[in-house]
C-alpha cells in the first residue's frame, strides 16, 4: 500500500474555508454555514425560517 494517501483526497480545496455562525431571528437557534455557502439562501435547521447570514459575523469555529 505504498500509494495510500496520508490524508483525505481533495482536502486542500477546503483548507481555507471559514465558518459563519448566526442565531435565527425567529427561534434563537445557532446555525452554521461554511464560507463557500455564504451567497446561498439558508433556512434555520430548527424552525425553517429564512436566515440572512450576511447580517452575521464571520469567524466561527472554522477559523
């Protein structure tokens, strides 16, 4: 098995991702997305209401 990679193949493309955390304005549940998903529409995982991550602060756990 000399050609077995020592890390997950393709991990380099995700290396610079950061996370954005935001509380739902409706129910207060904390939601998290990664920076490559920032410009998409998102709904709260708890109540399903829309969340505008552009109003949240970047720099969550992924930094």
